[in-house]
């Protein structure tokens, strides 16, 4: 059975370039890692019986609610509800994905990671990610030395000084210079370091000329910005043209490689992620110099999208770190257009967006140069809600607009509202925007309904949420209680697998874990060892498992499992009854048929109660 959780996880992993971590290696790291020792490096833990407690590192608290259970090798916070195994802790602590968490733990334990081929079938044999990272890190050092020492770099140094970027920040951001000579990097990398042509070609540092067996360097006579991935490894470069040169594009980036995917990279994220966690929000600007300028100005929670291109992957990356984002794009038409293009992708990830209104023709660096740090910081403190910014622009420009142009702009704003997944937020925005736009609420609702592709919100009947009652004797939902029983013994998982249909189990994190365990119980008759669900001890499913394992143990497991199964079956029937009640209101001509169907469901509910009462006696 491939449940929705597994499908979502596999889909996400296929979009990212990474090494394959074998099950055997993962379990070896899990066995060797002492979760108390690993967490104890970050959290001051005190022993409480067989467990350890401390202040949660993932939310502010004064009374310890963070528990580590060494006997089961997991943690759980009763305050913010996060939990999981040692891999999940490293993922949350370092803001990395699962593979990088394994790498970090392996490095801490001194265990070498067996290098395997990239998932990209086109990747040349022998160029492991480790080799590529090491090579690019050394090349970044080479370019940095050129900026500091090479006489040819004088123009690059003058350019940085003209942008008010002092030497200290060249070093902090490892800025570099690519010499203009035809084989400067080539001479150092191939003749001195003895690196292969194929490796440098694969990393897009040199290219092959069309005539003959000749090579050329990709970056020449340009200012170099090393680009790092989230853990901090150099994965490519962005090279800026220097005045007075006008040849080629203003910026040249590394082409797509095993490591460098522009749609999955945010400049400075590896430095900014801790500051994002502290401040609770992230600033997104266009270019590297803007990110450096804002960091200099005391706003280190900044990343750059390397231009105005923004992808859904960028939004997911941000969502892992924060739900609050401030756009600080250039104050020109292109920047305003980019903000409108970016917003729907952020809205889909349920990220709240504010906008810093840059004066026309300005960017953060140019504003900093003209007005200084204090005024730049003051400008950012005035960041306004995305929708207020849109309405303000419309009001300011309305004097020169025709009625048709105004309506088109209102439609554009409603399109942004339609991008929001939360219907309550959409309704709240309509209430707030209608008077400012001098439109009736009803008219805006009707147009929003057309944009959403269904009836207007005011006339639409939303389907009721499925209600699954809590089992009276426990502070757990039925699927959580049944999961607790199934984790305690395979026999309760098998019991549930035989009595429940997939549609009777809610599509919640504990429900998805339960679905997985029920399938495993049908495929094997061996009693649990605990390894059966290790692959689920990450993310929301890991939190679900850690939560139920931290709950008090029922005195009678069999009775607890029966209660949970009964509650799930009852909830599924009640949901069907609710659906028929809604259908009866919408289709009065089918009332006789609907009443018969409802009668059958109510009969099933009566029988279900009688069976459960008999089992309780």
C-alpha cells in the first residue's frame, strides 16, 4: 500500500539532487548515535527518571516540556508538539533535509559515507558529490585570493568600493575575481592541481570550443560570488560584469549541473537560516550585493533569489524556515512585476507576504549609499502587507487610468486573493479590501467565485469537516490511540488491518503512519522489533509517533484497540450521514432515495454500537 505520505515524500525527494543513502547505512548511523549525547550538545538536559528533560530549542519556554527517551531513541516536545528520532532532531536544528542530516551525524560520529552515484543518469562516473564540493570550495578560495592579491583585480576592488562594500565583507562573503587571462584558472587547476579537464567541464568552469580540442574559461574578468547550498557547500558561481566592460550579460551563472539548480538555490540561506529562526521572518531581495548590503545594515535574515525568478521549490524552502516573508525587490517596473509573479507561489505555501516599497529606480544597495544605514532600516520597518501595497499602487495611479483599466487592476488583486488556499483568509480580505476599492462586497465575492471556478463564496455551502471523536478515556484521537496500540504489539495492528477499511482511517499524520503499519502487519508475521517504522520517524509522521509513545499506557491494550476501531468506524458512518444531509438540501427531487440510504447507514450504526457493547461485557 502506497499511502499519500509516502507518495508525497518520494515526489519531493525526486526533485532534489542527492546521494542515495542505503537503509543499512542509515540504520548503522541510528544505532551508533546516542540521542541523549547528540541533543545534549544543543539542549541542557536533566535526568527525570529514565528520561531526560530540558527547554525546547524550537520554541520559547520557561518550563521544560522537551523530553528525550533514550530507551526508545526519540524526543518529543509537549509545548510545540515536534518530535521524532535523532535524524529529525538534526533536520530541525540545522534546517536541512534528511540526507544532509545523515551526513552531519555521520561526520560527528567519524563514519565515512559510502559514495554512490548521483541519481542523475547523465552524471559522469567517478565525480562524486564529495569530490565536486571539494573542488568548488578550493576554486572559490582561488578566486578569493585573486580579488585580494592579483593586480588585474583592481577594477573589481574599485567596483566594490564604489558600492560601499568594505574589505571585511569581501572576506566574510568570500567574494572573488576571475582573472581576464585566457587560462588563469586552467593553469592553476590543471597544470598545478592536476585536476582533469572532464571534472572542470562537468562543473561548468571551462568549456570546449567548437573548433579543435581547445578549452575556454567560463568566467573571465568578472567579480565572483560563490553560491552555496543550505549546508554551506559551494555548488557554483555567479559572475558580474565589471565596468566599463559591456561584453556579455551583466551576470553569468553556472549552468545546470549535478549540484547547481538555479530554481532550487537561494543565495545566503546557509548564513541566514539561524537569523531567520531568531527573527521569525525572512527578507527576499534580488541580487547578491543587496543581500550583502542588508547583512551589513544589521538585517542578516536575508536571502537573494538571484534575479527575479522564483519557483515553488523556493517557496517550500522558505516554508521550512518561516511563514513570514518580506519582499525587497527593486523599485522599478520589473521589480513590481516580479513581486506580483512571486506572490501566488508564496501564497500556495501559506506564507504571509509584506513588501518594502523601494523608491523608483532604487535597490537596497543604492538606497543604502544615498541615505545610510538608519534610513535603510527605517524603510524596512515600514514594510506593508502585500494587498495594502497593491491597493496603494492602484489608488496612486487611478487618476490617470480609465475605468476599464481600474477594473482590470481590481481583477488582478482578486487574482492574488484567489491564490490564497485558506477560505477564511479570503473572506477576511474581501471585507477589508471592498471599501478601499469602492466595490460592493457581493460584487467582489461573485468575481472571486468566478476566478476560483465555482459559485460565489456567499452562496456556496462548504462541505463539513470530517469529525472523529476522541475516545473518552484517553486524550488521544481514535487513530492516535490505535497507533499507540499497534506500535506496542503487532497483534493490534493485524486486528485493525482486518477490521478497518482504508477509508475509515483519517488522512492525518497518525492516520498515515497507522495505514503503513497495518500494511506491514499483513506482509509479515514476525513480532515488531521497532525497525519496522524507523523510516517514518521524520517530519510530521515522526512527530505523530513520538506523541503517542509519550502518552500514558492503557491498562488494557485490547480494550483500547477495540475502542479506537469502534470510534473510527462510527466516525466514518457519521461522515456519510452528514454528506447525505447536505445532499438532501441540494437535491430535493432525490429525497426518497437519500432517506433510504440514510436509513441503512443508521441501521449499521445501531449494529455497530451493539457489537461494541457485547465486546465490552
